């Protein structure tokens, strides 16, 4: 198994199992918590490892899925607590954590509740709370998933997270991907998406004591740029805002990984 095709492994605690992949050979540890997705990111592990190759000389990278056995309901705070248990089961502590979107909500919760685990923190395209228009976007996805409308869900998801030009180019690919979605995928998506509703750690952000970078985009049509600004003010943290790369700037901005590396290796 090469570094570009990392093996999907499983960590088991006394209450659940969680899949993850590990790649890179650096002395430091970076944990990546991905955002909400219609299907698991584990089948994309090779592509993700290649995307994060610029970090692998300095970091051994762990990419975590959500737990296999989902309770219902499953709020973001519990997702973060389960991830903390998985980290401990693997003997990981004082790690750098990068969380994107819902993964960023988990990451900030980890830093609030388990400060001894988090050495540095990067929060990408995320928010300290989900309400109002943000909740409306998520609720639309939930309704499509509950109705079993996988192609419409994929397209609605893609339209929200990608810049318009990129979404136009990706529509056919997204429609094809939707054909592989199972009823189990949709049921799992609903539980995870519902877990973001009513998330709010705004009044706890001051508890984050580690060095933190917030990266957002002015064209974020899911959570909006103001969410990143609020995070940076309340933590406080360094802030960088892209313009035109959308909610998924962590995938679409060409210098994103280099920006992560610069922050995470800065003394």
C-alpha cells in the first residue's frame, strides 16, 4: 500500500468503531476532520493524501471518518467527544487539528473541551453556531435525503459549496456519483446533518487557548464570511478570507495547503 493509496484502518473503543487513514512521515501529528458529505470520504483517501502531500514531510496525517455506529440524535458536540476518545485510543495527544465545515465545528469543540489534546487549530469554512439561513440550507439537504432524492441532494450540495463556474463543470460528475448512493448513505447523512442543527459554542470560544487560524471565503454560500470573522474575533485567532473559492475553499483554493503548512510549522 503506497502513501498515495493509504489503507483504511479502524480504531475501536469500548462503545464504537471509527475508520481513519494515516499518511505522511513527519514528526508532528495533524488530525483532519472533514465536513459533512453525502457519502464517506474514506474511498477518496488516496486523492486526499495526494492533495495534502505538501504537509507530509513535516506531519503524519490522520484523516478521521465519523463513527460507524451512529446514535440518533448525534449532535456535533458528541461527534467531537467520540473523536477525542478515538484519539486517545490511538495514543494521540498534543496534535494539530484542521477541521472543515462541520469538521471545524467538531475541531473547535475539541479545543474547548479537551485543550490538552490540541496543540494548534485551523478552522476552515466553519461557524460557531448554526441558525437562521445557515440552518435553512442544511434543512433543505435533510429534506432531499429523507425523500430519497440522491441526485438532487448531490446537486444542491455541490451548488452550495462550489463556486458557480466549478459547479457548472462538476454537475455531470456529481450526478454520476449520486447513482452510487445507497439508502444507508442517505440515512447516515440525515443523522449527521441533523447533528449540526442548534450547534452553538459562541459563548465558549474564549476557552480556546491554542494558536488558531481561521480560513473562510467571502463567497461562502453555506455559512457566510461573517461566521469566520466572528470566530477570529471571539477566540481570538488569525484570519484569512479568500474571495471567489466558495465554501469548499479547502478544496478549491490552489494555495490552501501551503497556507496550512505555513501556519502549522510557524514557531
